[in-house]
């Protein structure tokens, strides 16, 4: 009997976020560029996660589990799933299983 060792079934796009460019009124403009593809597993949102996000005045709408990657940060990274952009609100790392849980919210 085969044992499935990788549950990351779906593909998303890891985006890099930069505020380097200015628009015509000299205001910083957020630019999202594709960094690479990333495989993820969709996990549900708990009631505690919703409660904590309301305290931070953010709306967590999705949680995903990805392989551990030190280059993914809340400030400089974003996720695009099915042409919908998400910001990373919180990152939980599990070093033993080499996985990260990302809490995602919609881009305003």
C-alpha cells in the first residue's frame, strides 16, 4: 500500500511586493511581481484565528500550508491563487515537519 507523503496538491504564485515606483502624483505605488510557483495545501480557518485577526483589524479569509521557505515574509511577499491576490498576515512555522502555515487576507 502506497503512503502519500506530500499533500500539497494545488499551485499558487508567490509574488514579491515592492513600493519602489512612484505614480504621476509622486505617491508610492505597490508593485506585485511573480517570483515563482508554489504548491500548497488548503487548511481551514479556526475560530481562534478569526478572533485574533479581528483584534488586529484584519480579515483572514484563507489559511494554507506550504513547505518551509525562509524567503517568505509578511512584508515583502504575497500569494496569488486563481487570479486573486492575497496579503500574508501571519506566518506559523513548524520546523520539525519543515512546513509553514500562512494566514491570508484580501488585498485592499
